[in-house]
């Protein structure tokens, strides 16, 4: 369930708030293959299910950067900022991939709006995100994302 705010002033009031949890999404072999084609990263551990079954994880795994790229669609399930003219990704402070995401697994995002700070023309938010693997003991990714919203 998304939290909706209208404008920068309402966004500022959310600083320090938990944003909740997104829905689960399945990581399919098709998604992994499409990402491999888009990035040119066709390492066997991602795209060769037979060889990967004999590899260190017992199955093909998603690229770490595929998992990271899903942050934005998962994040949009948590927070909807209206009443601004522009929304941009500004960068990342930290990213770690503690556990591999096996094909067929489901992942979701748990987010916290850690900080809202003013920048010329708008605000920059810092989101602490954890991408969980259903049934996993460790997360797929732990990150700190920066986005800017302009009035």
C-alpha cells in the first residue's frame, strides 16, 4: 500500500518514517535473460540453468544489478509524491548484496525514509532499503538510495 504525499512540505513531514513493504515479485529466468541481453552480461551463473544447477548456488541467480534495478518499481509501491514537477534518481550511498537471488525466488522491498534535506529548488531524500528474499535468512540487497524532487 502506497503512502501518497502532495508536495514537498508533506514529504518533509515523513522524514524518519517507515514506508512499509512492497508486494512480492518473482524473479523469472526470462527477466534474468532480458537483463543479460540489455547489459551484455551473459555469465553462465545467470543464463545457463543446466550449468548453474551444478554451480555454487544450485540454480541460476539474478544479477546483483538486476536486483538493484528493481528498487525503483518496488519503491513506487511504497511512496507516491505528487505536486512536484520533477523526480530524479540522484545516486546511491551504499549497496551490498548479502545473498544471491535464485531464479524462481520472490523479492520485495522494505523501506524507510531516513532523511529529507533541502536542495536548491526542492528536496533530496535518503531511503534506507532492504530487498528481502521470501523465506531467506539474509536480504538480497541492502542499500541507501538518494532521489530529488523539485517543486
